[in-house]
């Protein structure tokens, strides 16, 4: 279950690594992928639209416009997102948003209920659906339910600013497994439970709330590194990549790729690049910084404001630093195809990934996977990205420290080939040891592990089982 579901038109997942991995996991078990259709309506929504593709059933439902605004544009993205990214200054507390979020979760649970079987293992993704397990349990479901949070979970002093904080914690405690990207996020969550006196820790890192036992786990998401490396190698012939190369002359490329989001630290990054040029005049007209940033969540006022601010800042910096034959920053507000993106990463001497806070950050991993091992570029990575736990051979920076990040850019551009190779090999080995398939498998194994131990829950889905049976019937109520 995820807020967005890959295109159901032809039943194929979108190109994103996560979607591909989840689709792979579903294909091997057979399963149902449920979520929002991406459409809002002005009336009560129809029952979920269902599309069968091989042994995967895609089911999506529309949302009333007002509900969507409250749940997604309101609570999810103006309370949960800023607070989970430690931005109390940007949170908005609004009772209508909170009430809408819980109501929409209840509606999703009610729409999902007739599609569920007693032996279904349910994996719910991300901050849009924290209360979903509790809603399903209230409807009587006893299935195994796991939750994975793709964004950070903050320390209790910050998390406790969340509206309906204890309901959210209780909601998370209703799952069988709650997964995070990093040990820090998991520790923060445990800290919240302890402080609010919700449940008690028991053996093996599990928790007990009443009669319910659940596990808190760390599952750092990986990428399909082999496919990404291959795409990057092949992308050298991509027309956009070739045009980019010829437009660069013999300048070195520094690349930043992010959705336009305040958590990504794009403004601070532009400032650090500008500081780097001012303090290293020898690099004037010898580097180009490409920032590829598709707009996102433009309906949320903070995002709209930020779009103007960053565009203005990039323009202002170019005006100040540039020359008639040199535009220091190329700032592009659009999405780039997967292949071209891989080719641009490979061309870039420096990957500048400096979020102020990030659950993981897949761009950092993609940049590493895209490099030519004989002559790799250098990753500069924020210590506040979850990826920093695994990619510690990157140049780690504090993105709030403009001069420090500027010095890291200079260091990256001056780094010897041997040091670049050593750092890259260590990071690549880490990517290979934890690919996206491992992430899926590890989570699903954890979710099934109590079953193996004989806990009183339904067994895992038998391969191919869902394919052969009709979805039109109503599942018997479990429990
Ligand atoms: P995001 O905040 O979306 O994900 P990230 O992990 O960096 O952040 O993933 C972005 C994806 O979008 C990457 O695969 C990247 O290639 C792609 N992308 C970004 N800009 C693009 C562009 N201009 N053109 C084309 N593709 C682009 C959330 C959390 C992260 C967590 C992921 C996965 O915020 O912390 O890593 O989920 O759990």
C-alpha cells in the first residue's frame, strides 16, 4: 500500500528503483498494490478501480478534492513532512487537516477491507498512512502488517510537536514491524515510546503494547546498482548527454539533482558553490554547476514561495559571478529521463548531495553507481542524509556550514585519482551488499519472522495464489 501506485494502465511499474523493487517483490509472491489514483473528484469516489497484470492486482481509488487537500496538502505535507524533517518553523497545525488525515486513512482502510484475505501480509509505505493498521485492526483484521517510513523520524522533543502525536505513536504501535532507514530514526522512535510510556521493550528489540508485540527495525533502502551502472555506461550515447558534454567544453561538471523541496538544502548549496568560486578564483570559468530540480507540491504555499526564492538566488548568483562566456549555475526546473540522468551523473566530477535532512537520499547512491570505476567522480554528502550511514567514504559535510561545504568542493575537484578510486570502491561495495532487493527481502522476512516462530497469525501468501482467484468477492472478516 502506497500513496502513489505505478501506472495501472498497462500494469507496469514506473522506472523508479523503489517501484521496480516493490513490483519485483509482488511478482514473486503474487499480490495487491493499493493506493490513491492520482485523481481528485467533486463527489463521493467510486469503489477502487482494479487492473490485473500477471499475478499483481493494482487497485486505486480517487479522493474527494477537499479530503485530498486536508490529508495530503494539509496534514501530510504541512505537519508530518516539516516536523519529520526537523522544521518546526514550517509546520502548520490545523484541526481540519488532522481530522481529514485520519478520516482519509479510515476511508482507505474501508476501501481496502473487501479486497483483503485473511492470509494477506500487508506492507504499508510512508507517512501518508501511519494510522492505517489501527484502522484495519478496528475493522477486525489480524493480518501481519508492516510499516516502512521513507522519511526521518525526529527525536521526541521535536516529534511531540506533531498534532495527534500520541495517536500517531499508537498507530505505529499497531503494526507488527515498523521500519526506518537508519539506527538514529529507530532510536528516536523508541525514545518517543519510552517518553510517552507506550508499551515496554521486550527481548530482541521488540515492544509490547497490551497483548500486541511489534518489532522496530532498521532497513536502509538500496538501489538496483547493477542496472543503474549499466544504464550510466550506455547513456554516454544519449543525445542529451552528448549535447551537455559538448556545451561544457573542458569545464568540470558539478551536479545536484533533487525534487524542489526545502529539505534538500538547494539554497544553501547554491550559496556554498558561490563561496567556493569566490574563495577559489582559479576555478572561474573552469566549472559548471548543474542543478536539476523538478517542481514538487506546488499547491503547498511553502513550496511555491521556495520556488521563487531559489530561482531568484540562482539568477542573482549567476549575475554576480558569471561572465559573458560563462554561466556558473545552470538551474533547470524539470525532470530528466532516467537514462540521461545516469549519463549526467557519470559525466559529473562532483555529485553535490547536501540535504538539510533526508530519510535516505537515493540520488547519492545513484551517483556512486553511475561512476566509471577507473576514473570516478567524488560524492559530497550531507551528514544529515540517511545515506551518510552507509556512504561514509563520501566527503561528509554539514550543509549549514557554507565555508565548510565550499572547501569540500575544492577538495573534491583537487582529489587524486587514487583517493577517488579508493573512496568509490568502498562505497560501491556497500551498494552491492545492500541492493533494493535485499531491502525488500529483509523487510518481508522480518514481517514473516514471527510467523516462522509460530506466532498466532496467518501464513505468508502462497506464490501465484491471488492470480487464480477472483477479487470481486468480499473477503471473510478475519479475527
Ligand atoms: P525523495 O525525497 O523523493 O524520496 P530521493 O531518495 O533522493 O528523494 O529520491 C529521488 C528519486 O527521484 C531518485 O531516484 C532520483 O533519481 C529521482 N529524481 C530526482 N530528481 C530528478 C530529476 N530532476 N529528474 C529525474 N529524476 C529525478 C523519499 C525520501 C528519501 C528516500 C526515498 C526512498 O525523502 O529520503 O531516500 O523516499 O525511501
